[in-house]
């Protein structure tokens, strides 16, 4: 689904995306200065709602610059849902 029709679209880069719900994704990406680790991977994870610009995503978790990478994801198995951010 194109961004113009409510889809999610990120610029090319070392990004990480996981569905939280039909209308929300958990995204680690380059959000600007200070948002990447010293390895060049996401240091910040945000919740991004469908139909909003990435700049309005809510900051949900931050690592430190020395981390290799920070990510978030949702796991659904056997009726159990776990949301992890590390």
C-alpha cells in the first residue's frame, strides 16, 4: 500500500520493522542525529501509526550509542502475545 494510501514507507537504510497491530508498526530507523549506534544500526525504536508521517512516531525505547543495534518486535504464538524491545 503506498504511503499516499495509508501505507508505511521508509527511506533505504538499516531499518527494522515489526507489526504491533493492523495500524501500528514498531520501527527502528535513522531518525536523524543521534538515532544510530556507533555500528550504524538503529539506536531508537518508535511506534508509528498508519496515516502519520514518520516524524510523528512515538519514542518507545532507546539504547546507547555503544549498543550494536536496538530493535522491537511482537511475537504471537499459541494465543500469547509478547512485545519485546531490546
